[in-house]
C-alpha cells in the first residue's frame, strides 16, 4: 500500500485520540434507534442514473418478508428533513507501509471531498495502520489538514477491520445516517476483530461503506490481494454502498466525486421496528420500487436491534 496521498488531506485541527487496546476493540452490537429505523436507499435506472422525485408511495419496504409502513421518506440532496437526513462521514485512511506515500499525494482531492458532502454534520478522518488516530475536519480551516499530515509517521502493519469498528463506534452517536469512505488496498495483517464480528458491527448501524481499493503493492508477502478485494466488496454489499477499484492515483478525484453524487442521490426511508423477538438478531430488509421500469436499488441488507 505505498499510496500516501490521502493522509495529508485529512488530518485536521482537533485532538488526536489514542487508539484503544486490542481487547477494547472487540466488537459489540450497536443499538439501532428504537423509535425509527433509517434505511439509506439509492435508486438508479438501467444506465446508472439516479431516479429523482420518488415518494413513500413508490417504495415497498419489508422486514423479514413483512411489509412495513414507511414513516419517513426524504431525499438527501434536498437539504431538508431534520436530523434523520443529516450525514456523519468518516474518511478512513490507510497509513501502513504500503499506502502512506500514495495517500500523501491525494490531499487536495480529499479536502475537496470533505467540503462538498451534502448535509454533513460530523466529519472525521481516521488514520490507521496497526493503531487508529482520529481527527475532526474543520471546514473553515482545511489547511490544518496539510500541516497535520506532515507529522504522520511511517506506518507498519495493517489492522483494517479494527479501524472500521473503531470508526463505527466514533460515529455511534449519529441520529441520522453515516458513511465510511475507506482508502486502502484492502490487506489486513494484524486485526483483533475477525470478519464475522466486523460484519455484525456493520449490520448494527446505519452506515454506508464506500471502499476505494488501491492497486496492491507488487511482490508483497501478505494476504492474497484477491481475497482482500472480495472482503471490501462484501462490506459495500451488506451496507448498500459501492466498491471502487482505482486503476491509478490519478483516478481518485473522479471516484470521490462519484461518492458525493451517490450520497446526494440517496433517499432515507424510516419505519418503526417491531421490538419483539431476540435482541441483536439480524433482521433482513428488502426495498423495491414499483412503476418506474427496470431499476437498480441499493440499500443495507439488514440491521440488528438491541433492546
């Protein structure tokens, strides 16, 4: 991962949080809001263009096969709708040995991305190798990021799964939606969090994950890059996001623009969950759109309610 560009872009002016110990990083089930479950939904036509102007009557939302009454339907890019359509974003930047230099070259693209997000409320940048460091992005002083990046030390091993769980916990107070944009080659070498625990954590919060996969470093001795890419694809699929594969560093600004457009096009559907049943079990979600021809619908595959 010798890609260091994005690191410069995101170190901001608030304090550096010390990484938790491996034991503290063990995954717990996140609580969904008991009053309303929010589902971020992207609807595109056959050419991949977002479909605008949909209302609650256009959607059919089911939980475990049972149709649910939609109590909230809002479009993210419209800027209205209260706290349920606010957006908290974490930009996860892999600073391990294989990524650092490439990420440092992408600082301008990252700053532009963070300052153009719709309805953004909380913006954080998480730098990680085998540990995590969090910075809060200040829109009024983006230049602080550039200064901070210069102090980022050379990385070591990669604890990717631990970093994702850490970021979910950091965004855990969100009342609306959250998105994780992950800049990495996908290789994980030292995480204490295993893949099933990570998947459970992702399913337990209203997060959309956008992995941006850099080309793997040639001749590495670590995990198979194909397996790493498969794992990133799985994270995008279960959260309703998209996986982007970068052919080279120069493609990053365009990819980040696509992520902003995707977030702007999302609808937020809210429904009141049935509080019965086992706490923490996976409740499967299905969202369909009727009367608009052939469409592609993306959303998280389920959620876990703790009560």
